C-alpha cells in the first residue's frame, strides 16, 4: 500500500479545494470541506468513510447534481461550477453514468424503457436506442428479461439494469453510490466484477462510494478516505 | 427530448393514475361541453333571429327614395338636403342607371294600389301589390298552395289566405285555377289638345312653360286574372310596404297595366314625368349591399338597407355571446383548478421519479415539458370528449325545444347550432387552458432539487 499524489495519473476528474456547506438551523454543515483530489482516465477509485463523512455529497458534486459552495470540480478540464443548469443536464446525460444504492429505476416502466430513458433525453433515434438498450441489457446478462418490470426482478438484477441504464449513453465516467449496499455479498461481488470488467473494456473511469473496505480493496485501484468532509488519506493498491 | 417522446411519456404517465387523470379529463370535458353548449346556443339563437330577417328578403335589398320626397329614416340626411327640388328624380333613367350598377340583379318599383276583386258576383276591397320574380325565394312562398306566377308579366294572381277566405269562406283552396276580375284605376294621359303640349312616355304632358296645366286622368279598368296560388303569411315578414297587400300580381304586369298609385299625385304636382316613390334594388350578395348603397348615394338618392337596422341586433348578440361564453367558461375554470390539483399531486408523488430523470440527464426544460405535455394531453382528450358531450347536449336541447314548440303548434326550430370552427377552437382553447393550468405544477417540478428528491425515499 502506498500513498498517491494527485498528479500521478492523467486526470479525468479533478477537484480543487471544493467545499459544500449546508445551512442547518443556525449552524452550517460542512459536508465537503476543501477536498482536492484527482482521478485518472480509466481509473477505478473507491471513496471510503463513515456515514456523514461527505462521500455521497462529493459524488453528487462530481455528477453535477449539486453545486459546490466554493472551489472547483473539473471533469475533462470543464469546470462544473461555472456551467448552467442546461449544460449540467447535458453533462449528466452524455458524460456521466450513475448507479445508486436504491437502484432508482422507474417502477412503471419495463427495464428496456428504463434503459432507454436517458437516450430519450439525449434524443437518440428510436430504432437506435432500442437496439442500444437491448445491447446494454445483454451486456449485464438481462437479455432474456427485456419486457419485465423492475418489481419482477431481484435486487441484483435491478442493479444490473441500473448499470445498463448508466452505460446507455456511453459515458466516460461512472459514479456509483453504494452500489452493493442493498445486495447480499455474493451479488454485490458480481455487480462489482461487472463494473470492473466494463470499466476495463470501455476504458471508463469509475468513482465508487462504499463503506465496505474489503470489497473496495478487491476491486478499486485506489482508496480515498474521507472524514468530516475532509480528505483524510489515499492509498493506491497494487 | 423530442415532441414524440414528450407525448409518449406524458400518455404513459397519465395511464399510471387512470382514475384520477380520467376524472380530471372528464372535468375538463364537462367544462368544454358547457362552453360549447352555451356558445352554440348563442350562435343558434342568432341564426334563428337572422334567419327570420333573411327570410324577409331584405338582407340583399337596398331601398331607394328620392330626396325630393318625404323625410328619410335619417333626419340628419334631410338637414343636409338644402334644396330638395334640385335633387335628382327617381325616374326611369335613374332606374336604368341603377340596373347597370355592379352586383345589382334587379331594380323594381314598389307598387301598392287600391283595388277591388269581383268574384261570384261579390265585390271585395283589397290592396294590390306587385311582386318581382325574385319574391319566389321568399320564405312566405315556401308553403305556397298552388304555384308561383307563370311569367314576369303573366295575368296571374296570388292571394293572401285571409283574403281568399273572404272570397270563398268554405274552401279557399278551390279558388286556385279560377278566374277573378280586378278593378283598378289606370293612369291615362290627358289628350294632347287639352294642354297643347307634347305627351311624355308616362302618359303625361310635359311642363314646357310656367303654366300649371299639367296632369293625367285616372280611369276605372278591369282585368281578368287567374288565381295561381294562396300564401299563408305576408311576404318579406310583413316588413315592407308591398308586404301589406292581399292581392299579389307580377310587378311587370302592374307596370304594364299602368296602375295609378298614390304617389302619382306627387309627380303630377311636381310637373315631372313618371317617377317612382321607392325602388327596391336587389344585390347579388348581401356582403356587397354597402358598396351598392354607396354607389346609389353618390347618384344623389336616399338609401336604406336592413344592414343599418341589424347593426344593433348584431351588437345585442355579441353581448349575449360574451355572457354565454363567460357562463360556459365557469365550468372550465373549475376544471382548470382540477388540472392544477392533479398535476400538483403528480409532482408530489413523482418527486423521486423527477429526481431520477434529472440524475440521468433530464434538463429542467425536459421536466417542465413533460408536465406541460401531460396537461396538454388532458386538455386535448378533455376537449375532444367535451365536443362529443356538447353535441349530445345540443341534440337534447334541439329535441326538447322541438317538442315544446310543436306542443304550441309552432314549427320546430334548431336553436342550438355548433359551427364547425367551434370544434377546432374549443379543442385548442381546452389545450391552452390546460397548458396554463400546468404552468405552476410544471415549473414546480422543474425546480425540484434532484439531490433532495433522491433522498426522499
């Protein structure tokens, strides 16, 4: 195990003294407090820390779902803080894919429709998006359940759908927020294997939030430890 | 997101809460139906009123009088006429000039004289009026017993039913095909030697000196006429001088018979040849009446058309339509509140879904557009359903009114008429109102913070 400097890899994602504060009653919650880090192209990074350490807030900042109070978030040298909400939406639909702990699939839609949804926002032709949705679902091993609804699938299968949806617009950055949190350990491992394989196959950068260190050590190339909104340490794994 | 995707997703979302969205759509349809029913009632009543006026045959007619005669309808017009004696005469050359005007189809004098009918050894007094061939189109002849004049100057007569009853109280219809004798006064020229002056075409002697020795004789004449038809009501809705006759002859025949009229006395005093009291100028298209009226005014005559009289009627119906529209819109206003309520509920229920959509790339505009599309779709379906419902209401109104009128021995009338433009306009209005109702929920949905909504569960 060795510590890693920010300049070691060719950075895809970089944060510079990024802060995210929330007013709470009379006080201010410092969810992210001056974190500077960088993630290289194709790298698989795990953000670790206790609940309230700022992992998910940092992930939301990287996803462009939230805006920093100060500092900057640079993805491929584009500062997300200076983007308009329309530009951030475009960034989310074409540059980033997100996987959530609670899967966040739309229950009224079939899994194919769920996977097609980001492509609708990206205005992909109907025929093409149907084909791409089918391809993505086959990649995650759900080619036989295209017309099923999320409620008809197991947790692991739902997370696979979520992953297929995240990959629908072929992003360069995959952000996973506790992707194994709602799964048993074996299914969790399967999902992370899938994420790693796809990351390697597609040359995709992965930033994963988890509190399961053992899993993170097995799949990530680097661990980043957060505590009280600050970056505590980083460890590169062999 | 493309329009197709917006509509597709909107319809899918609407299907998720079938009962609630269905009820809201029914609410909109009731609003649209109410609006359509009210406006169509306004249109129907207006058409009913104008049909009566149009049936009078006056919408395409301009009445022309000379400024030398009487006062007109418009007193201001008289004040402008400082020297009436210098105004042109309403004579044959003027009539010919009017006949040549663009859009004019017929120029006929209004002939109304006193006459006596001799039938079955009895004499009956009545007003004789001349009718042009165009009078056949008048609604009074819709229920004509027998037939119309066989020609423009045929020796035929049509009788008003009341007069026919006077001639034959037992069976007035029996008169059809029979001959009656009309006694009338013929206007005859004075012999040339009595004045020493040349005669004019109208049978009068010309006033070539300052002498007042000028005039004509009225000689009693008889004319055999064949009764060809009987009408139940006065032609032109009883609105014209010629309507108030009881014995109707072709106008050309009255001219041929040179019947002496009340107004001939005025011509005689004036010392002019034969002049007309009133000429009725028939125009090809009611829309051209003003144009023809202007042209005749420029010739120096006084004109009057029903368009002048219907201006106030149109004003009345505009106000009526406005009020009916306002009352009809009340139900739609209530439906608008239902749309707002439905969509606000949908925003609350679908917070997480909105968060997901934003997280995977939906812009604020996409979210807003989606809720707009849902509101628009409800408006569209509500509008279509409302039209169907409105048509059913209208049908019921017409059937009900028909039954009521028939019970009172009156012919059934369509009081509810939906003009075709109202179908498109009502659907468009329904969509517009729904979109306006969707403004607040849509912008509320678009403003949702995805981070907060994803935490919501």
